[in-house]
C-alpha cells in the first residue's frame, strides 16, 4: 500500500478498509461509476488526511476526489469550520519586534501564511484556522 509523508494514511484502519472495498468493487463492478457510498467515505478521509495522500493510497483520480471534496464545502453554512471568518489574534504582552512567520495547513489542502512584526498566540490562531476555537 502506498504511503504518505510519515505513513499516517496507510496506517489508518479506515483507509485500509476502504481500499479493500474499492479493490473488491473494481474486481466485480458492473458499471464504470464508483458507488456514491465509496466516494463519500473517500471524501471524508480526504478531509482528514488530505486529498493527495488519500487519492494515492486508494488509487483514485486526484482531480475527481479534489472536486468532490470542494463540492461538499460549497454548501457550508454559517458557523461551520469551513466558513471564512474574521479571527482576532491577541498580541502577547511584552512581545519583541522580531518578525514572525506562521504557516498552517489543513488536511483539505487549505493553507494560511501570516507574517507579522510581533508575537502571536499561535495556539489560538491554529485552533481558529482548523475550526476548533478554544
């Protein structure tokens, strides 16, 4: 089974189980289109582990999986983690003036880079980015 950086995806039992089901479907398929149940499970895993890693381990088309992950986000309602929102970042008292760079990545491929001249509460910023405010 293929591995991502660090092998996290290939060690996830849910991914391994889905790989077995997809392989079984491929051997016995009556139609070209993969069942929606398998796609929805792959999309859920891609949101956790990233589209590229899951597509590679499951042997799925990257572009198709990516578009399905993105299609599920278009209908996100207010207050959901994927809804863009203003995030207030408190300045740490007594912070120096050395420039800071913070880069954050989510499993779905979203990336945020922040360059500031003061220190940040990185834990609060990270939690807000992934949708889990402290």
